[in-house]
């Protein structure tokens, strides 16, 4: 928590939004456990979010802050959105990582509601990590007005996992003509590799491995030009398909 608050306080004055990675409350060497998550979990108005909100107010900046959110008997993998000190709400991860030998559902309850929010006049969607494998979720946020979608992540290391991460983000950007912002946890269990993909699927920024910070400027006009050049959203809305026929 101390490091997160410190980083918010040190932000550049021309920065509108800071995005922290998934599991930024902590990730033990032996991997997540239900006990670890429940010991750190707190409500959306707990001390971590409250301290971050105060730091955001002081720095006049907005933040996407993933937490282990405790709500009654359940814990959610939630990305809280704070806009210049005001806690707007959060996105609870819908698609839990129950794959490749992992069981995120042993620790978290799944969310059910897509979320968009606005910072600096730009509408932003929000997903978490494994969600990027589900294009219909991101399309729902884009159809609701998002021109960029943020994905705080802890993308687990493994053979070709960096290629999967980048390919999925590039595909989501191209098929939605929207920015994709993937913010990767740099713990050694994960690939790190924070990237920003432009609305035509071209990589604008790549932080590589390691714990790094960078700034990237997004422009809604770039989205508009991409959507004029590649009108996939209009064509998708205008197209209806009949039932699939077996031949």
C-alpha cells in the first residue's frame, strides 16, 4: 500500500490517469491462496482505497486500483476507479482464471457487470486479465461508448505467454477500433510487459519485463479516424446472421 500511495503522490502534473496492475495488494512467492486473499481483503471504502483516494485528491489525478474487495461473505477481484479523490465504483472481474491448472474461483466470486467510466473527456472500459480472452465483453463496453479499454493484469509466465498477451490485446484493439491498455504485474510470477495498442492494432508502447513506469497520450481523434478507415463496428451492427446450418 505504501508504494502505491507514494507513486500517486509522485505523478506528473500533466497525467490524467494512473493504472496499477492486478494483484497490486500483494502476491506471495508460493502463489495466491484463499487465506492470503481473505487476510488482505477489505471493502471498497477500506483503508487502502481511502488512502489512495486522498492521495488522488492531493495530486488531482485519477486511478484504476485493483484490490481484493470484501463484500459481506464474498471476496471479488475488483478494479476500483477513483477520479481525483472521488471513488466512482469498481469493476468486478467476470471471467475468473480457472484454466491451465489455476483455480481463481477458489478465492474469488465472479462479477457480472461490465463497466465504463470517464476521465478527461474520454470514455474508458475496464476488464481484468483473463477477461481479454472474451471479446464479447470488450465489445459490450465499446458499444456502450468506450474508446479505450484498460486491462490490469497478472499474466502468468509460461511458454509463449508474452505472445498470447500481446496478440490478444492487438486483436481486441483491431476488432473494436479502440485503444487497449494492458498493465502487467511485474512480479516474477508474471510476464510484466505493459503495452498500449492503438485503435488499428499497432503497438504504441511496450515496457518489456521488469518494474517500469511510462506515460502514454491517448487521443479520441485517433479512434475516430480508425473507425472511418476501418468501419467494423458499423458493419457488425448492420449485419445479422441466421441460424448456423450444418452442411
